């Protein structure tokens, strides 16, 4: 992957593979291109050269919402949780289709939505904490949520 901003080489000849189901962090000094790489992967900064594949599909030319719907997302340093709600309700909100009313998640909870929320909590290692208030989780756990 190559990404330039004018004469600045933000990312040059970057190549990596990530195994399915893994959670990956990228470490490096300020200004080394970490954020640019993640923004390129999720489509926020279109790449200048190279390719980005997700599940064997080329995604570097797709719009951000399409890439997100495929499940390729990034997190930010600041968490966005509902601290007074438990973990399962937080996950139900995130699993709710965008077209639905946000608060309908609490009135009628389809079985498949609860199953999806529990599967997601299991994936990130928070299943055992599903009934705890999200605000009581550690910062690292809140980021996973």
C-alpha cells in the first residue's frame, strides 16, 4: 500500500496480512503513518497505489459505508459507550440495524439480535461480563465493547 500527501510519503510499500478473528494493534512513533494506514484500510484515505483485500475481496476502491458493512472498521482512542447500561445492552445497540429506531432495541428484542450481541461479546472476551454496567469496565474492556 502506498499513500502520499503531496510530497510526504505517509505509507510506502506497506504489506501485511491479518488472520481472521484476530485483534491487531499497530505500534510506532508519532507521525510514522499508523493512523494513515488504518484510515486507508477503512477507506477514509483512498490509497495512491496498491491494493487492500478483505476476505479475498478488493476493497480499496469501495466507499467507506460499503467497507464498514463488510465488517472492516477501526476504533478510536475515545470510547463511546452507554456507561449506565450493561454490556449486553450496549452490544444490542451496536448490533441494531441503522434503519431501526435506536430505542426499539429495549422494547422488542428479537432473538437473533440477542444472539448476535452475545456472540460479539464472546468474540471480544466480554461474555462473562455481559450483565455488568459498561461504565464499570476497565478502559481496555470499554474499547473492546
